[in-house]
């Protein structure tokens, strides 16, 4: 099954709002290079921007943990309601 290619991930600070504000990410090479830099894979981010990669990985992990916690609480609530109805 062919998959569509994922769009490239822009480098930190390359958004128009960040460029207008003159924001620079830590360890970046400057605003002109940031606006041209795009990553097409997570591996490229890991290699070229390890701090960004770590922050993204932690954010993704935290989202998964929160989702699991929410689903577990919902399941416990449904189980309690089901036990009360018996």
C-alpha cells in the first residue's frame, strides 16, 4: 500500500511569526538559514537538531502517557458503572 510522503518539518524559528519577531532557536545558525532549512524525516531532526528532537520525543511521549491515563480512567469508570448495574 503506497503511502503519501510526509510534508517536511520546518526548522525551529522558520515560521513567519518567528522570523518577524527575530526569534532564533538555541544552537541555530541564523534567521536566513532557518527559513531555508526543512527536515523531511525524524532522523534528520535527530542528527541536525538533537535538542529539538529530544523535546519532540518528550512531547510525544507525554501525549501518549496522558492519552493512556485518560483511557484507563474512562475504562475504570465504565467498569464501576457496569458493576453497579448488576
